[in-house]
C-alpha cells in the first residue's frame, strides 16, 4: 500500500476511535449530571454503580485516540499539543478529578467528603464532554496554528471558544443528557425514570437544533462542504445529511419512549457527525484557518509517520481490535441491568 493510502486509512481509524469513545462517554456523562436530580441517596448510589461499572474501560478509547494520533501522525500531535497545551492539561485534570470522585465516593462515611466528591463528579463530567466537543468542532473547522506558541501568548488557546465551537460543546453535552437518560431506562427500566425524563427529552431537541446550526456554520463560514474531498466526491454530502436525520429520528424516538431505538439512532448520528468532520479535513490531516502567521495546513502524508510504521500498526490493529471490541461487547452483556 502507498504511503498516502495508509495515512488516509489511519485518519479514518482515528475517526472511528473518537466515535466509539464519544458514544460511550456520553451516557456516563449524562448519568453523572442527572444524578444531581435525585434526593434519595440510594438512587444516587445506583447511578454511581452504573457509571463506575463502565467509565474506566471507556477512558481506554480516549487514550487510544490520543496515542493513535501520536503514533500515526506525530507531526499533527506535536502541532495540536503545542497550540492547545493549556486545554489538554485542563482536560487531564478534569479526567483525574472525575475518576477519583467516581471511584471513592462511597468508600468513605464522611458526609462532607462525600458531598465534595459528589459535586466534583457532577461538575467535572459535563466539563469533560464540553471540552471534547469544543476541541473536535475546532478540528473540523481548522485551528489557528502558530509557528511559535510563545509568540501567541498564554491565552492564545481562548480562540477555540468561538461561537461555532461552543455550539459544538453544547451539542455534546445535550447529546450526553439524552444518551444518559436512554441508558438509564434501558438498564433500570422505569425505576429511576421520572426525575430525569423531561431533561432527556428536551435535551434531544436542543441537540438537533445545535447540530443543524453547526452544519450550517461549517458549510457557510468555513466552506467545509465546498472544498477538499467533499468537492471531489459530492456524494459524501450524505454524511452530514444522514447525521442530522439520525439525530432527528433519535429525538422522535425518545419522545415516543422508544429508548433503544433512540440510543441506536443517536449513536449513529454522532458517529456520522464525527466522520463528517474528519472527512471534511481531508486531504489535510490538520487544517489551519490562520493566514497571517505563516503556519499552513498540513497534508495527510506530510503529517503521518513513515509507511512501514503505519503498515505495521495497521496489521496490529486488524489483529487486536476485534479482541478489544469482543471484550467490550462481553462487558456490556455481562453487566447489563446490574
């Protein structure tokens, strides 16, 4: 296989890994946020147990997404980390704080410590998915790359919190609320449904509205669908269209109390949205929207590792990814409803 083909394959593998991570992270975040709606400690403990059963295995996919970029696209990893250094460290602190809170919440009888851990758990969870949403949306739009991070100043990273990216963060949060609601109902039936039903349903409406505005912005302001691969293969415009259709279907299903269908369609919608963004970046591995600093977009081949490295990694992925996916499926079956 050619170097260019291997780089493209690995770029799409990263899109798949990000999709698998976000889909699983979403219901954990949604459950964590909505646990604040329950006054009975036994109900909060139930949700904490459901979250604790899955969250640590899910973070493996985030590690794989980051490590996969480091291995397959070291230049892109370096550029991204350099320009968003503060953001990544804040994200790391959020992940550590949330993990500590989930694991230790009910391992102490001190009520004050429990309260502090509970607040940490419930606040860090939406912050995590919000930052992930802002980060991915910016990747799809393009980053303001700098040749020298120091010249940009400490607060240069704040540019990523633009209107479209904030909409992306909000969409990820509301998507998570609906996902968490669906996952709770699917596991506990109607046991804990009443307190959060209205949140899950109204959040689905906000998800659809924000998604449509994001797609319009990507098209009108950043010309994502009028250039690159979309311009060459116009049929790929089906990706954003199907993403919106799946999210609308999920909204309808959740209002009809068809939670399984809602969970499936919203997962497909999020996957299609992430692939929409990754495909929109091609033929670049990292797009730049900064025309004044002399730091341009980086082509796929220029940002990728050597062909031998990519080929070896691909063979290892083909060999071990089915094992990992098999374990995940086994885990969900084993702990379903428990």
